[in-house]
């Protein structure tokens, strides 16, 4: 993933690496990236105590110094125009959902064996729509920002937000422990606060590498939190990014 960040045509102004208690091997990779890249790179971390993605992302929000944030996960490879696409389409009053192209186990092995590459085609078994997600066409991307909302689900592995919008709703809700759907709940609060979603099709493309799924044992409890936000039209969460902001 970090290699694909370094190969961006438009470099990000800042990179925040959010680490969930990784071991020495991963930390060595991060140290090498920090030493070689010319972009400002910060590391935030927390001890690994189960699936706490909401808290970790809040640490990154609190640490960043730029106005617009693009979230990606560590299992993603980025199209070389990824950051440029997100920057081109950033609009005040909007948050952006990008597309996630699912790589098969075989394609994942090939991509990891040739890290400078980015897939240009998926197998026919991937389906027409998912294969179309790989098409990069900036002119079409501008036309499809609204219709794309009906085709692409909310996923925090490829999203762009204005930092002040995130602070207004207090970031991710740290009551979410375990997998899902803390990203959908955040976007629901943003919409309750008046922000509107736009979706990048034919731009902002990222490829999700194959891996075993995370445990779903907390899914029912987390879905109940999402339903509460919809029912109460909540805007701010109680346990969020404000706990990590410097006074």
C-alpha cells in the first residue's frame, strides 16, 4: 500500500499512518517509508486490543494538519491518479465515497509479487460492474458523482472528508468495537448535519487485496448503534475524536 502512495502523480500533502499494535517487521517497513518519502509523514498508534478501527481513525484525524482527509486501509493498492482524483472532486458541503475493486486471491498474489503494478483488468467472474470500476475517465467521473451513490456502498477504505466536517460530528464513534459498520454510522451523522455524499466512479480507484474476513461477532450490537443514529437523527457521538485533540 505504501508503495502505491509513493507512486501518486499528485503527492498527498501529508500522510498519517495509523498503526494498530503492529510488530517489528511492519514498523520497519513504516520507518523505511518515512525515511524515503518527501511528504510529511506522521505515525499514530494504539496497542492492539481487538478491532478498534473507529478509535484508530480518530487518532489520525486528531494528528493531521491538512483541511481535507482521504482515508484508505492498509489492504488497498491505489491507482496512480487516486489522490489527484480525490483532490479534483473535493467540494465543500460534500463527502466523497470512492470505489473498491475486489482482487481475487490469485490476483492478490500477482500484485504483491509485482508491487509497482496496478490491475487493468479483472476476470469475467468479477462481474461487468466491478470490472468497469477499473476504468479511469475523469470526464465521466464528474458526471457520475450523483448516480454513483446508488451503485457503491459506503466503505471507509476509500473516503474523503473535510476535517472541519469530521470535527463537527466528533469523528468516528468509539462505541463501535469489532467489525462494522462504523463508517456507515459516521456518514449518517454527516448527512444529519447537512453534508451530502458524492461517489467517484471512473476515478479515485483503489484495489482491495484478498484476505480472510474479520470476525463478525460484534456485528449485531454495532448494527443496533447504526439504527439508533438513524432513528434519533444524531449528529454528534459521545465518544469521538474530541478525546484526542490537543487543548
